[in-house]
């Protein structure tokens, strides 16, 4: 990616003045600053963002990097935050605690956040922020950005021309394994006593045993399948991370046993998908799902996980759990 | 290419993205809405966690994360939900 910073400099400075005016206005009107992502300030985003509505239907803006005293403006490779001014009443701590219990609200905000990040990712490298990161005002947000400039710039460079892909492995829902087996009767089972002639009860038990054995056979494939998938996927990825298996009403009836994300160079995306598909073909009883491309949500922090509270200190401070470079 | 699992189960919670094209992100934006569960995996446990002067972020609210785990997903906790029958009612 090129950095046509010089010719963009004046326009950005003008914009920043306008943004700061607006942020100040919004602050007095009971607004806070919702931050979606970090981007390179030179990324050609303005027209794209102008057409967007973000969280709470708010306009989406770029907030260029400044320290409280403007020390960031002269740096090479300047960064910017993608932000919206959102109502304080919906995003202060009490409201967020309440709203996060509301699945409809959560989904609305998550999808709005995702739409903004996706639009930005389409134009350049993006460093997504954790959902619902909110600052009192633009000055504080900009200062937080400047304080971690080096960390973010390094991470953006590492993520350039990469995308995240999800790979999930699931067991079929109970009852879906032996589709040839007749359905269990709705009345209660009659245990087949020894010596009694085969009857409906015994036949039922027989079917249940066959179903159980079929299911156990499928379960036994899960470990080898997960290992083969992980190996094949990691071969084409720069980094990978394992999410917790999905176990919730939202994740459907399948039993998820592997829920991983891979940071894949764009040039390897097809090879990555093909490798995963080849493994999936070896395990037809299991469900393999590839999602993506995603903006690199799962890889926004370096693999070795710097202290989130630290500034531009050493990044190699200690391993983050379940996170490795491939 | 089509996803390896295409059509195997009618599981509308986890619709795959299978309309990919090679090339940059712009060419590959999914046309189909992503599954909420996959999105929340990433938005609630991924992303940069900025700390310091901010009002708050999700990461700082233990209460939210605990109640979310029951409601939605096991948020970034590798040890939670390992019980194969642990799906909340």
C-alpha cells in the first residue's frame, strides 16, 4: 500500500478541525465517542465513510492521530481512528451493562460495528477495536491512539494483505447420525426381559443401540478430524487462534468441537480453502464450516499479547492463551 | 468454490459464507449476513482492547461478560463450556 500522505495532509488537517468542533459540540450535547477501528490516516476512506451509518445510526468519521498537544501530526505513517459520536445515555457504563442483556440491542450494535469495520477493510488494512470501546471525547480517544502508535503501526503492517478465516468443526445434532434408523417411539420404552420373544421394546432397544454406536463412531472421528483440519489450515496461515467452542442457543443444534480462526495472506486464500475442503471430504459425517473473509478481529492484538494497559512497551511480554503464530 | 459442508444440514443458525472470490477483501465481502454467534465470537473477544482514558470497554465489565456467557457465547474463555452437554437451556 502506498502512503500518499503529503498531498492529503492539508485536507486532513482541515477535516480534523471540523471533527474536533463537532466532537466538542456533541460532548456538550451528551455524546460520547464510539471507536470502531484504527486505520492508516492516508487510507482513502472519506467518501466511503460519508455514505455509512454506524452504531446508533450515527455518522462515521475519521479522527486523526494527535496527542493532547498535537505531537502526533508530524509522524510518518500517521494513524486515525474510525469513530462515531453516540448518545451518552445509550453507551455509558450503566446503559451498556443494561443493553448488553438485550440480545436485539447487542445484535444491532454488533452488526453496525461489523459493517463499519468491513467497509473500512475493503479500502485498506484495518485494526478493529473491541466492540463497545467508548471514550469521553475525541481528545481522549486521539491521545490513546498516539500513546500506542508504534504498537498499532506494527500490527497494521503485519495484517496488511491478510484476512481472517474461521474454521469450525461440529458433530451433527443428536438424532442426525443414523438417519436410516427409525425414529424412537413416542411412548415410553418397554425393557425387553430375558427370554421374552422379540417385541416392540426389544426392537426399540436394538435401534437405540445401533444409533448410539453410530454416534460413537462419529464422535471418534472428531479428534483426528480436528487435528487434520488444524494442520492443513495452519499450513497456509500466518497466525491462528482458537476460540472457545460454541455452546449456546445461538449456535444451533450441532455440537461444535473446534472453533478456530486463521490469519491468511490474501495470496494463500484459495489454497487455504482448498486444503480445508480436502480434509472435510475425508470426514463426511462431520460438519466443517469455513467463514470469512473477516476483518482480522481475532488478530488485532499481536500474538504475544502486550499488556493492554501498557503503552508502547515491549510487545513480547508473555504469551496470550491459545494464540500462536503458525 | 463452495463450502465443503454445503447443504449437509439445514442449520440456519450457522449459514456458511460460500461466495468467495480470490483477491482483496473488497471483492470478497459476504453477501449473506454472517451468523451472529460467529460475529460475537470476534467482536467480544477479539479486537484491540484500548485501556487508559476511556470511559469503559466491554472487556472491563466482568458482569457483562458473565451474563453474556450464559446468554450468548463463551467469551474468550477456553475453559468454559467444555462440557459437551453444557448448552444453556
